[in-house]
């Protein structure tokens, strides 16, 4: 299944994309793709509704797509999870996952604008594989248990203000939590939609120029390991978002660093997870 949310910001409705590409409205059955939906076995109920083949309202193709899940309880991010990205950033390859958080209100639609915050001139791009927790995970015994706790996968754009992140003291959070700093979607692909999560191509273009190219097979810490690892430090709750790190090619890592400016167009793609297109605007 491919889960979408559509409509005006803060008034999105839940829907799905059928195998033939048609978008269908599920708002008569569910309030939203949120914590309660995932926690209360909503995915199984949704499967049953789609299997019956009943008539569902169409979603117009012109409608705005919102983030593919409702505002997460938390957004957990993994830093330096590709060895070649750590090298381009001039940082040591970590022995354990580097964890930081983004504000939940950073999560916006896949084609919503990237907002360059006031006081920042170093806004950077980072294409990432994201996954959404399907049921609470706390102190898992092994990575083998992780698959049962994942609802699905999506494109997550971890936009970063490098000057706030690295030059203004403190933790990375202040450079990661500005408005619109996490375009998400266009859809959440359930696990059955992805043949091999360890072999997905990622790419990001700025104004048509390829900046990032990578594959999830080069991740230092895989998805299932991350679920197990994170569950030792915090309870991952249904509906939470985890972003798994970015491959090389960010603006910070260039010989002459390059950053986003007003009017730039950023396009992201991941195998089987669709694509995003955002225009940069000033706050």
C-alpha cells in the first residue's frame, strides 16, 4: 500500500494510491494516518477495506499532497550514517549511531517550499530514507524483531542550516528544526512495496544539477539495527519518524561550499518511494 495525505496544510485527509495510480479518499473510514491509527491496528483494517474493492471517492490529481503521516510524536535522525558522507564532512566514522532530533513541526508536504530562515546563509540539502514506526518499540531483544515495528518507508529531506548547526554553539538541533526543514513523502510505502530496503538508490538535484547519489547498501547502520538500537534509549512510538542519514554530495562537503538560495529548485528521488520537488523561499 501507498499511504498519502492530501488537502490544505493542517487540514489534510488520509488516502491511498492504488496499484493503477489512482488516488482514493479514506477519510470516511479513518481520521488520519497518525499515532492512534498505527497503534490500534489501523493498517490491518485498511487492508481489509481495500481488499473488499468497495467504491471510494477519487482524490483530484491537482490536490496538494501533505506529509505522508500526520505530525509525528518525535523525529529521530541519524547523523554520519554513510562513511563517505562522514569523510566529506571531515568527521570520524562513528562506532555507534549518532542521534539527534528535529522539531516535529518541521514536517511538511513533499512539494512544499523550503524556507530559508532569517539569519542563515548556509542552508543545505540532505536526501534520506525515512521510516515510520508501526507499533511501539522499547528494549527490543534483537534487530530481528525490528521489522514488526515498522509501518513503512518514505523520502525524508533533512534540510539543515549549517551556520546554526555548527557555528552557533550547542547541539545540532537548532540547525535542523527551522520551519519546513523536513519535506516528507509523497507517500508512505508499506514494507511489501519494497523488495530490498538494503538496495535503494537515492539522488538529489539542485536546479537540475545532480548533487547527491547514493544507495542504502552503503549505510553503516541498517534500518533494522537502528530500530533495535534506538529502542534501548527511548520508546519509539507508533507514528514516529526516523531519518536514516544522507549519502555524500551535500553543499557543506564541496571544496567551495554551496548552499541554497531563494528560487532554487530541489528534487529528490528514492527507488520505489517517488520524488519530491521544492522551491526555496525566504522566511
